[in-house]
């Protein structure tokens, strides 16, 4: 086996892996965007009609589909320009090893404790709130358009931000690591038609921002006081404070690829989760 043969084999292997990686990435993120799901279904229908037309020699439908296939890509670029831009922005925000601060067990527990304490108070007082926790995908686009705070996270500060008549209480709070980065942030609302009409703007904004990245969006309903969490375009509705705490402890746990925790810290984490 010559060097050129080996090089050619490696090149083809890399080419195939890149194509499969691209397909996997598209399919993985496709379900997060309702419009893109509808677009994908439409393309499958057109392909199916084209195959049926060729098999049964349907001249008219085949003639029309030829025009659709020829000019369709240009029309899709024009019609779905906002969605294509969102995908490119998502790629720009993504980083392979993550960009968020990796918290220790104690820091994670403190962050979760302060957030859940604030949410319990807001729930009892029927004060609406939207708290978004950044993970691997940057939220700098929303931070730049909101009020910068850069303060240590505390339940008292969160409560004061969302307290009625506070100028920032209608927007969302963004948390990076163990800091409250900004308040008064405005997020895109979800276009998902399956969302219950009973859900208000906060829930739709939480779903909207969760569809664009991997952040965690926490909601306190102003009308009912119910607690909810939106992640990956899905809403976990009407949770207890303990359920919110358990989900946050698990979701904020660092990936092993980012940080290999020692055995003692891992054991302490498991014990703390079990005790809670």
C-alpha cells in the first residue's frame, strides 16, 4: 500500500465524516425551529412527488416540479432569510469547549440556592420573573442591549430586580457563571403553534430563547405563581421548588470533557444531590 493510497483513503474518510457530521448537526437542531421543520417536511413532499411522477410518467406534475426544484433554492433563501441568519448566528455563538465559567460544587450549590430562594419568594408574592442562565452558547447579543449589572448572584438582588415598579422588572435577567450579568433583557418569543394560549409573554420568551441555544430559562408566572423551566425548546411547566433545584443541579454540572473533577468532589456532589 503506497503513501498516495493511504492519503487518498484518509481524505475520503474525512470527507464522509464531515458530511455525516453536518447532517447530524442539522437534524439535531432542526426540531428546535418550527418553521425549519415545516420547510423540511415540504422538501420531503416535493421529493416524494418527483419520485412518484418519474415512476408513473406523470408529465405535467414532473414539468412543474422541475421548475420548483430549479428555482426553489433561490426562493427558499429569500423567504427563509431570517431563519438562515439565525442558524449562522447560532454557529457563531457556539464554541467547541464551551465559554461559560465552570463552577465548583460549592459555587453551583450557592447559585442554585440563591435562584431557588428568589423563585420561592416570587412565587408566594405572585411576582413574575424570567431568569436565563447562559451555558455554552453566548448571550452577548442580548446582554449588549440590556442593563449591565455584573454583580454576585443573590436572592435579594433577584427579588429587587423583579419587584413591581422596578424599571427592569418586565425584562429578563441573564446569569453567567455565578454573576448576574444584566437585567431588562428582551428575548425573541417562540413561534411554536403548539404553545397553549394560556401562557403569557414570559413563557413564550423563555421558549424562544431556549430554541436558539442551550441556555436554561426559568419562569415565575405573575398570574398563577407557578414555576417553569424551558430548555432546548421544551417547557417543563408547574414545577415545585425542589424539582427546579434538582434540575438546575444536574444541568449546571460541568461536562467531563470540559473539566475532569476529582473523585472526592464527584462523591460530594452525588451526596449533596441525594440529600436534597
